[in-house]
């Protein structure tokens, strides 16, 4: 899995990996998804990233972390203008 991931995102390490210390890194999923969509042909003007943390806003959105592992549901919508 790690090799396939590295091959797919080679050259984007500085954009998507956040160094946390002690040789550990955190993956920026928002930026990773943005890269995937851009490379699929979605132009930046058609992308909107809310930067809303589900854990910090658990009264509005379900968060696995905030609920300490209790099950919940989350929905998302996309619209394609033709």
C-alpha cells in the first residue's frame, strides 16, 4: 500500500505530508483529495474546500473521534453542471 501511495503522490510530499516529529507524519486528506480531483481534470475554480473540522464541530457534523468510536452517519453532495 505504501509503495502504491508513494508512486501516486510522488512530487506532492511537501503538500500532503505534515511532519509531526519523532519520524511521524500526518496526511492532509483535504489537500490529497484536491490533488486527486485536479489531476482528474477538475479546475481549481470549481473546487471548494470548507476546512470545517468534524471533530471541532461535532454538534453540527458526525465525528468518529469526538464520539469516541460510536457509529454515526455523514452525507455529502456533489453537483455537476453540464
